[in-house]
């Protein structure tokens, strides 16, 4: 039930981002001059590294999901014994990678503002911050969800099926946000 | 889940070609419609794919069986909280936060604190204490 609801909600989220993509492409088609001038200010290398970190975080998340499905909530060996990590350890690593991404994005925004691209400077600034900002808010929401899911492993005595479902649907959301970023990255940084 | 899968897949079969026709007639120069239609197709194929995969994983449900009986549909359908006030508190906190955007940041911060309390209460409602599931 929870999983089905999450998928239906995520497909409506897809339409939300569809609106942002539509805005981007429309403005780009009518202001090619502005795009040629402003996209030069993007730090593509930095953004590519940041995007890679987010994509890798999805891998750690999936490893955590497989542990959750097996009902292993926490590590059985020592911290260095990665093979016997549970869902909790993998989700902590995912959280760290996700927060690295957000920190990188804040750094990138600071650079862009320094170059004179702000939310209210021009059409490019508006759509850049709207698209990446809404994605960033989604990632932040995912990070909060990870914290709650990790905390849940401490409050229940047994790791039940309901617990695992919570972990699994959080991973659905995380993968979705990740895929949206791949599309946004391709649009904003590669296609320009 | 074959009926549900088909329902969404047929919509994809409609919107997929419509995207191509729309793009062809507008010479691929009108980006909004093309983007919206591609992602609308994505919406339906996402749900169809999920239902198809879930249907493969689950045994045939009584409602998929032409000679199924109502009694076969009994059993555990998942966990539902019997009664909970926390969604109301969360909605109230959300309302205060949005009001804060119009009134001032001080109200937004108050709303955010209420929101944190409501979220934590809701998330842990069934996952802590003696009766945790």
C-alpha cells in the first residue's frame, strides 16, 4: 500500500518537474542571446563532480535497501567490516553523500551570485535557480527522510516489515530525485 | 494486476505517438508541448511498469481471476493507523509556515518548529513504545 502510494505520488512529482523543464526550454528558445552569455558562467566540472556524488549515493542507498529487505537493520560486525553492514550504515553513507551534494550546490550558488546571476537578475537566473533550487529542496527533504528512517531503527525492538517498507519507499524517492538531477544536469550543463 | 497495467500502458500508447505527431507538426521548434508530452508519457509508463513488475512478483489476485470468489480476498492488507491526530497538527504547522511567508519570517520560524514536532510525532507514532508495529 505504502509503496503503491509512493509511486503514484512520484509520478505526479514528475509532472511538477515537467513544468520546470518546459519553462526552461521555452525561455531558452526565445532568448538564445541571453543563454549564450550566461551559460558561460557555469562551472561544469564542479557540477559534474557534484552530480557524480549524487549518483553514487543512489548506489549506497540501494545496498541499504537490499539489507533492509533481508531484515538486517544494523551492522553485525565491526565498522570496518563493510560486508556485514546493515541498512543503517548504508543509509548514513547515503546521507553523507547527499549532504555533500547540497553543500556543493550552496557553494555553486555563491559563485553564480558572485558572477551576477541571481534569482531576479534575468530570465536565465530565474529558471536556473527555480529548477536547481526545487531539486535541491527535494534532496533536502530526502535527507530529512533518511534521518527519520535511520532514527526509526533505534525506536523499535524488532525490525519489522513496516520498517523495511519505510526504508524502501525512501529509496524510491531518492532514486527519483537522482534521475531528475541527471535530466536537469544534461539540460542545464551539457545541452546549455 | 493486468487490468491496471493495461490501463496505464494504453495511455502511454496514446501519448507516445501523440508526442511524435505533435513534434513533427510543430517542426520540433515548440519545446513546451514536446517536453510536457514526453514527460506525460513518462508518467504513464512509470506507473504501468511498476504495476507490471508488482504483478509479476505477486500471486494472481482474486480480482484477476475470472472465477474468483469474494471470500478469497480476505487476509492482511497492510497496516493502517486506527486513528491519528498528527496529520492535522502537521497540516496546521504547514498552514502557519505558509502564512509566515506572507506575514513575516518570525511566524515562519514558529511554524517550522511546530512542523518538526508534528513530523517526528507522525513518523514515530507507530514505531515506538510498547505497541510499535
